[in-house]
């Protein structure tokens, strides 16, 4: 699910996503998404405990590391139990930690699993490069931020798929909309629904549990309409208006998205090239290209004209701004009538 993070040197060890963690003598857990990193380490711990319940688990803080701590923890115990050593804060580690870990990696202890959590930055680069170069025979678990809505949607869907539960697309979109700023909260919401909801989980179920968190913004209304989901867009619009949203910013959100779609509609080139040419960010270009899928040039032109008319109506040129907005949403959902 999570994409591979950029690395300063070419890695020769396996680089796996957070949900593909497996045991190895050395497990380097990198990336800025702390929730996914914690889950990967927890899954590894549970995996090892199932394999051998007697496993000895120890924790180290690399930024508070004292000489000799790693060797002491990795030394064979009286009964030779396997050991899991979890190290946090490697991105803030002491010089002693770097030196002694590099030495340890020359000959990792038998039946010992060393987990190194590095959350980003240049500190510890020498150690990371050595591990990625193959020293210690380790693996890397990449836990990059899930920045795109599509990635968060895939994450939420996988939570239900793993549990073998049916969930509607509308429910997934509502959850992502409500908890898009915090992946841990999104995961917790999914788990609560899995625990409490007994039937298929739908948008109505999400609304019942999280009505106070389902935030409806102008851009979410526009996203649904542009994608052709008319019923959903109208529901979101009415919810936005009932919670005090002003019609003028809603029209402005539609106008901004349609203008960007128009800019990229007939353009040719990579997202980076188009971004530079059009004065946009690459992610804006990619999003606009996805939004424009299924639209025609004529339909896009008519939709822009319709938005201009609606703008005038909600600014005093019409008697009923709500009716004007609903007509606009309907027209955009029909892709300008194309």
C-alpha cells in the first residue's frame, strides 16, 4: 500500500511495505508515518510470539543510548530464548549507538531480531546506508505517509477486507472524509465499525456513528459532482448548507477545479512538465487529469458557463441560491450534459 521512500543509496536488501513485514535478523523500519511503523513493529512482535511465546522483548532509545547496551541485550540468556530488541529514535541516535550497531551488524547474534525505527532525517545516514548495502543481512520496512485520498481509501478498504466484512464505497469515502487528517483515527474508526456494526457497513452506518466528524466542505461536494456521483453530491451539498456553509465559496470551489481541469484537458506531457508549464503543482495536475476522465471538451465548456451563471445567481442575481446550487450540482454531475 505505502509507496517506497526515496533512499540516498541504492538498496540491495528487500524493501517491503508496512503490511508485508516478516522476521529477519535486522529490520530497518523507515518513513514518517508513525502509525504504520508502530503497526508493522507490533505485527512482527505478535508473529514472533506465536512462533515462540518465551521470546524476550527489550526496548532501547537510540537518543539516550549508553555504551554497551546493545551487546548486553543481544548476549545469549541462560535458557537461550530468542530475543526481540526494539530501538526507537534512530534518527536522533548517539555516536556510540552508530558505532556499536555497525560493529554488531558485522556478526548479528543468533536467535535475535533487531528492529531499528528511523523516522527520517540525515542523522544515522552512515548506519542506514550500511544496512541498505547488505550489512547484517536485514530488510527494510518502508512506512511512507499516505498523502493521497486514494491511498487512504485503499488503507480503509483493506481494514474491512482483512476482517472479511462487506463495506460500501460510500462508507469508505465518508470515513476518509471524516478522518483524513489522522491515519490512527481512521484505523480506530474502522475497527469500531467492525466491532459494533453487525450488517453491511454503509454510508448510513458511518453517519450514525460519526455524524459529528463527517466534515462536508465545498471541495468534497465538487469532487463528488465532477466524478458523476449526483446523489452523493446533493447529499453533501445539503449537509454543507445545513451546517452553515456559504453558497459563494461552494461555487468558487467548483470554479477552481473546473478551471484546472480545462488547463490540463488537451495538454500533453508528464505531470512534472505540465506543472512547470501551467504554474501548478504536480499533484494538482495529476488530480485534474483524473477528474477530467470521462469529460468532453464541449461538456467542460458548458459546465464552466453554468458555474458562471450560478455564481451570479448566488451573489444576488437570483431569488433562490440553494436551487441554483442544486441545479449546478446536477449539471456538473452530468458532465455538462455531454
